[in-house]
C-alpha cells in the first residue's frame, strides 16, 4: 500500500494484502553464501554474537518502560540492530556444527555462552543502561571498524554492516552521558555511580585469549583496541567532567564460560517458552 | 466552554464567513489544516479522538512488550521488537497531530496517567500466552485497520496524514500476527491448542473495538457529519467479520460464535449477540488489567522524571552557553 492508494476506496478493500517487510530476514550473503565457519571462527562468532544477543535481550526489556517515548523508540532501535548482528553471527557460527541461530540462542546453557560480563550487567536505572551502552558501543565501533578488513569474508561483511549501526549507538549513548552528567545534581550523581559500577567490567573486554592467536588476520585482537577505545571516550568524559573510575577489576571469564550470576536469570527468561516445546517451530 | 454538539449542520441561522469556508472545505472533501478556522466542537472532538488513539498506542505496547524477552525465536523477537517500537512511533505522530490543535503533550500524558483519559479497552486484557501475539496482530490490529483506513481520509489534514503512515505499518502488524497463528496451527497439538485458546479469548473483545452499536453511539453522528469518521461502528464491524471468516478457515481456527452464519440474502456473515456488559465493565475500569496497565505507565513516567529533567536542564545550559558565546 502506498500513500496514493491509502487515500481511495480501493485501499479499503485491500488493506489485508501482502505487505513485505524485510527487517526480519538475514542478509543474502549469509543465507546463500557457501561459507562454512571453521571451529575457531565459529567460536569467535559466538563470542561476538553472544555479546550482541545478551545486550539486545537487556535493552528489549526497556521497551514500554523508557523515560520518554523517544527513548522507547531509540533503545528499541539499538536492540533491533543488536539482534540483527547476533542473528548473523550465530547463524554463521552454526554453520560449523550444523546448528541454527535458534539452536545456539535457545538450546545452549550458561557455560556454553561466551558473553562478556559487562553485557550481562543488569539494566539498573537509565544511567546504568547508558553507561553500559557507552562502553560497549564505543568498543563495538572500534572492533567492527577493524573487522571489516578480516580475511574471512563473512565476518567482514557482517562487520561492514554493523559498524554503521554501532556508530549511531555510540552517538546516542554519548549524548546521554553528556546530558546526564551535566543535567541536574541528581542525574550527575546517578551517572557517576553508574560509571563506577560498570567500570570493573571494562578490562575483560580487551583481554586476549589463545583463540585470537589462532585467528591472526581473521579476528581482531581485543588488546589492540584499547588505545583507540581510550582515546575515543576521553574527550566525552572530559566534556562531561567525569573521571575514569578507579577501583577493583572484575575477574571476568565470560569467554571461557564463567559468567556473572545475572546471565542464568536472563537465559531462563529468554529460553523458557522454546524449551517447553522441544522440536516445535515458531 | 460547554460542549454544544448539534448533529444538524444545516441550521440556516447566520453563519460566519469562516464557518462557511469550513463547511465548503468539508463539502469539497478537502483537508482542514491547523491554520484554518474550525468550530470549537470539531477541535475538541478531534483532540479527544486523536489523543485517545495515541494513548491506545502507548498502553498497547504493554501486552506485547511482555513477550519481547520470551519470544520463542530470534526472528520472532526481532519482529515483535519492531512492532512494539512502531507503536511508540505511532503514539508520537498522533500526539504531534493533537499538538497542532493546541493540546500539549504534558497535558495529554498527565490525563493518561491520572486515569482521566480513555484508551482502547482491548489493551486491558492479559497476554498469558505467546499465541496472544498472534491474536493481537490478526484480530486486534485487523480490527484497528478496518477502523483506521477510512481515517486516512479524515477531514483534518495532520490526522489523515498520520493515519496513512500508521495504516501501512498496521498491515504489516496484522500480517505478522496471522503468520504467528498459522505457524502455531501447523505445529504440535499443544501449539494448536494455544492458538485456539487465544483466539477464543480475543475474538469478542476485538469485535467490541468498533464501539457500541450504532443506536447507542453518542459521538458518532457528529463525527460523520464532520467527516472525521466515515463509516458507522456496525458497518465496520460487519466488514471485519466478513474478512475474518475466510481467514479463520485458512488458519484452521474456530471463531467462538456458535450463531455465526452466512446470510444468503445480504451476502454477509450474521453474528451472534455481543455481550456488551463485559465491554461496559472493562470501559468502566473493571477489566482484568486496567489497573496494571495504568500503574506501569505511571511507573515509567515517574521513574523517568529525573531523566527528562536532566535533559531539559542540559538543553537550557547548552543554549545559555551558545548565547554567551554569541555575545562575547
């Protein structure tokens, strides 16, 4: 239906005609491509896919509860982008073991997830959600910028699409960090608390793992992203007059299946219906 | 000003030049725009209708957002997120359309969370099962489309144009609901039962979405004269049922009306008697989820207060800085 037909009676007779909306289909290169991931590449794709999935799941819980309608829309957008990245990455990972994106999302248990602890941290108040978004989207932007040059064409294609989207996420969270830090006394206090609550989980993002050594030229070395991440966030924190929080560094371990307590609850909710109906399709 | 709605527009008493122009625009099926003169009753009636519609979109996010975190596949999760996000977007366009008539978003929001404004009663029903995502799309959005497509031609420009965009997205919503049910009906016994149970719960409330029967609909007559509304409640309800019957057959679900039958004479599907007592109960705030829906909206509003204040304070500081820089 288009604007013209909506304005005449024929549209009234035909409103239930087929309307194609493509937000839900995976990109052609993923579905039709002959590429099958190796075990190591699949493991790496699961790392990145799980981060996106867990974060999208958390942001999805904001929809209909955001501080203003514009944020229901914005956080929904970010969540949708992340679900898209997760689906592409998990679909690709699944090619190594003949599993679907849903097999990986719904039928793995906690120790088989590879998400970072920072994405597992709860939504908290809006400042906590923003602090988490600020850190993760700056990291993802640096990551996907480099992953575009991966020797693996599928990862490169996924990164090329994702980088444009996380660039928007980066901008969205940056604007909110500034607003909250410089807004009212209360918002500033909450922003400082949120940053200091989240900061212990930053270091894990940039830790290397033997897997990365085996994927030279294909994966992006996490530690190599730290300088770019630090220089990207520094001017924002300076403008917001926020100090980099000092305190303990969390032990992490998400990449080897050691998770925060939060993940099990998140997965229980996410997987409950699917697991009640083994073999069903939806 | 008291509301003096007189359904008879043909009163020959002296009418102003502006009023004549307004009547001429209606007569010619042209759009009335925000800058045009309009009768106070027309303005009020539109603000009431548009803001109720906006509130319905906003409250309507809740029964579906319940299932975002539990959607049974990533594809369904993505579709559902996109759908609920569309509803927030619809709420935003509609509030903007009402703002062109002088209503403020703060006042409209306050009226909603104070429980003074109405929204579609359909959203006061619970969504205990995944199949309800299907029924809401197929039945609730389906009914909404039948109601809303004629509104694309509503005489008030900003409303009609907002509705064009909304209707496009609603037909996607209806389609995805139908697909959810189709998938369930082609699935396991448990899935089929889930779908039928859900259709049983949503069918009658969806029919009530068209509003009371024509002989009991106080605002309809004037709205039709003003070309805000173009078809009567019963006419639209009939159109909807005629459309549903073949779709139910494709799905393989039974519509829960033992009296539903095809009338050879009128070539329409005659339906059984609607239990309006239930409609009035829900409308009066005594439906299954009225209190919960309003409470959640109020909580989101209250908990977001500090964020909105921060954004406003930041914007003031930024503009003060800009002015200082311009002055120096």
